[in-house]
């Protein structure tokens, strides 16, 4: 899906779904992306490096890297890799360890394997709807895992006001209009 699209009721926007049988060498210093990244390596050999943490990738874990986090990708040997690049309308709680490391469950492996198989067969793009649907399902399964701590949802009125700001940018916005959208009032001048 194109950049600039806001998450719908699903809470995610999928930008890329990928699988490579031999992803390597995987050396990219100073990655900084506006996307979240879900990374799964079917074999050990690659790692995500942050200033204070090294996270090995491999068949025992799924790694989810939130957007706007600087990290290094390292790995000299080619390994099979599955990834998703996406945007998410939720934010990890301040107590959530970053990047998010999740143990692989049977449903995870089944969905990733099915998407990877379809991507390999998808040379003429006829299967792209199935790849898209299964990839979004993959995201929903991972993001609903109980191991992930999310920031509490803001009040509905505030969410509507933020949505108004995001969809009307760069148009002029006025406090009165945002207050109306948020079902709030604006204090009159002179009132404290």
C-alpha cells in the first residue's frame, strides 16, 4: 500500500511482504525507517544491533522493530528470511522491551511459510491478493500476542482530533474545529 495511507479499523497498513531463500549478506548500517519491521530468519546467522543490545535472528524468534528506531542489520551468511514492513496505529508501552522478541508459535510458522510459498510462485502477480490477505493476517496474529505491552488507547475524542490533523495536513486547523471533532469546548479568552 502507498505511503501516507492511514491505518483503517485493522490498525495496520502493510507496505511490503517479502521472502528470500538466500537473504545475505545482510549488512546495512544505521537503518532508520518510517516503517515497523517484522523479521524472521528460518536459520541463525543474522542479527539486529542497537546501541545497547544485540538481538540474534533465527528460527526460535520473531523480531519486531518499531518505526523511527536506528539499528544495524548484520549477517555475513545468506539465510532464508521472511519480513513485513508496515505501519501500526498503536505504540508500544514504555515498559515494552525494544525490539520486540516473540517466541515462534505453530500458527506463526504456518502463516509465514504459506506467504513465502505464495511469494515464490507470484512471478506474474496473480496471487498478490492472497499474499496481501495472509500478510495482514500474519500482522494481526503477531500484534495481538499477549507478550506485547501496548500504550493505553487515548480517549475516543482525542483519537478523532488526531485523525483530523493527520488527514487535513497541511491545511490550516483551528482550535474550535479540533475541539468540535473531539467533543470538547474551547475556553473563552479571559477565562483561566
